[in-house]
C-alpha cells in the first residue's frame, strides 16, 4: 500500500505518450527532409547526365576531326559529300558509351533523328556573315551552323575575301576550308550544342 501511495502522491506525474500534434509535427519534418534529399538526388543525377552527354559530344568531335585530318585535302568533298535529301554533310551518331559492346550504350537524341553530329565545311567566301551559318536540321530558314568562327575568310588565298569559292582553282595554289563539327541534341532542359572548328589548308 505504501508503494502505491508513493507512486500516486501529489507532484509525481505518470509517463505519457506523444500527442497528435507532436506526431503531425514530426511527420511534417520527416516529409520535408525526405523531399529535400530526393530533390538533391534528382539534381545530382541531372548534372551527371548532362556531364556525360557533353563528354560523349567532346569524344565524338575529336574522333570526327581525326577522320577529317586523315583525309587528303582534295578528297574532302568526295569523302564527305552533302546528302541531297537532308542537305547534311557526314551526319553521325554520338554514343554515350565508347565501348561498342556496352548493351546500354545509348545515343544522344538528335533534334530530328538519332544523328546528332554533323560535319560542316565552308567553301563559299562570297556570302555575307549571316549566311555563313547554314541551315542545320531541323531546317527553319535561319543560319545556325557557324556561330563563332571569324568569317569571312580568304579561302582561295588570293588576297580578296569576297571574290570566289575556295573550290574554284585560281592562279594561287593555296586553299583552305574552315571545318567544323557541330553536335546538337535534345537534353533534359532543351536543345544542347557542342562544336569545334579548325582550318584545313593546302599550299
């Protein structure tokens, strides 16, 4: 009897459980933390995917330029003709994995098909700056090929930048072609672009 009295005497409180308000507050905090972690994970995955896409584009660009560099100057137009249907020169796929045996290799989705890459060879020095770009697929009537290359350029090396096509033989033996590899694909947040330019010359 004495022990029961000691347990129930004034000033002592019984242990109690959590109230409904405390449970709701804890659940809310847990949901906020989980949402934050999920968002951070999604953001990290998106950044990784974008980084992988740009790495694949850079690798494909190097490989395409190596093919161009291994081609004789006078064979460039023969080896890389313009497709009469699409008006594209040497379209190619860009693979996310360099290993051809990788079952999950995947390709960068081009803006209109699986050919995200395209080779551009500038041979006409008579056009104005706005026309240098070329209308890449999807064709919308706007030049979007060359964006940063310093053009016009004296392609047939006769001292005049606006007089002729580089492909036409003149009394000068020197000729040069601005050559670019342009890769455009549909990324997570819209159109992405990677390009590299060089000049192939013959003297």
